[in-house]
């Protein structure tokens, strides 16, 4: 899932300084599961903002809304009517949700209530950890399902750096050494010999260093879109 956390209330209130009526929109997918942008969080944030502005004697009306998925235009259509009566939208979606709203409603101010952190999983009650950086060229087949890109602080591909102590990463003792785990997993799977061959330098051309990436599936595209591009 995409993991995000709520911005401090003061920061959100600052973004809404000039507003008198806002629409707070949650998202029913990743940010609901990580307890940052679901219906409960929308209600709590809306109540906090109303109370804050009421104490300051500058009332703020906050209309609450939920969509199943903020990162797809189709789900945003029901919001069009509600947007007619507000001067800003506060998104409790991830950064993709915020931008999808901004693209669909370009004349409306869309403001982020969350800080988007990473792609990860809940590793324990109340704890989320990063597991993938979307490098575009997955190597999990070679590393026993443990990602050296997101879990090794130095993004090493040929074994540990030498600073690993008792299975912990030298950069942060709270973090297990990814390569210690990779080795243990390989031994358990009887695949430790596979780790003896040298992995060539990774081609980072598929990662995000070259700017925004795009995935195109021509078999799924509309013929008119393909024609349009062909004529450009
Ligand atoms: S190797 Fe790349 S695609 Fe695979 S989990 Fe790690 S970051 Fe994600
Ligand atoms: S201690 Fe392990 S996880 Fe940390 S940087 Fe070195 S190899 Fe990577």
C-alpha cells in the first residue's frame, strides 16, 4: 500500500487561512488502511479544524466526503457538485490522489492534508515499513524476496557492506541488515551458492532518476487515442 501520515494541524490550518468553506475528501483505499485518510480521519480532522477556527472567532465550514479511490478520475465525478459551494478542497489522499483531483478540477485549489511516505506494509500493530521503491526492474527473485533497494541503506546488490553487526544495519540499529536477511533466507532455501556470482551494476534507467515514468499498454488503449498520437 501507499503509506502516508497526516500533516500537523497547524500546517493544514495555515493552508486554509483564506478559506471559509472547504471540502475535506478522504480516500477508501491505501490511506484508509494506514489510518490516515479514511472516513474517521476525515471526520476527526474536520472537527479539529472547525473547533480551531471557532476558537479564533473565524468559523470554517468543512464539508466531509469520501471516495473509494482518489487516484482514478472516474471515482471523482460525484465530487463535482459538492465543489460548487466551496473555495478549496482538502485532500486526505496520497500525493497521487491530490494530483488526480487537481487534474480533474483545474480551477479549484486542491490542498494536501497528508505527507506521502512510501510503499510498504504494516509490520506490526501501529508500525508501517517501506518495502519497495518502484525501481522498475525487480530483483526479488535473486534476493529471496527481500528488496535491497528499499531495505539496504546503501542499496547494495552484492552482499553486505561490512558494517552489519548482529544482523542490524550500521546506519540504524533499529533496522535489520537487509543483506543479513537475504543470506539467511538463501540458506533456508538452499540457494546461498546463487549469491556467490557477481551481480553487474544495476541499470537505473528504469527507476525514477530520468524523470516521470509512464507505462503504456497499446493492447488496452482506445483506437482514437492511438490515432491522435499518430497524427501529432
Ligand atoms: S527490487 Fe525494485 S521493484 Fe523490486 S521490490 Fe525492490 S524497489 Fe521494488
Ligand atoms: S548494514 Fe546491511 S542493510 Fe545496512 S547498509 Fe550495510 S549491507 Fe545495507
